[in-house]
C-alpha cells in the first residue's frame, strides 16, 4: 500500500479529547501535495496516526457555518434529497 502523504498546514482547534489522548481537531491539511482543505478527524497524540474524517473546501465550510448559524443558503441543493 502506498504511503499516505499529508501535512497539517494550520491547526485551528481541538474539539475534544478521549481517554487515550486522541484529539478530534479542526485543521487545514494538504493531502498528497494538494491545496489544503479544512479537515475534521481524530489524531493520535503525536499526529502520526489518524482516524476517518471529513474534508471541506472553503465554500463547504462557509456553507456549514451558515447552516449552523441558521441562515438560508442560496444554492442548487435539491431539498428533497436532504435527510
């Protein structure tokens, strides 16, 4: 299996920490030398291992922020596809 290449370019904050010391964090991460994206996932204390997570573009993060703030979004999302 090929080695996963990543670089945390900016640490934005820790959301939580579990009993084993792993932290769920919001960071900007460059995966395989691509443009950094916002990333939410769990990391080992030394940041050499990680759990599954989600990456967001600048636009996706702005949309998430608007949703959490209760704002209406003007986009092409089909509301019938929402859970």
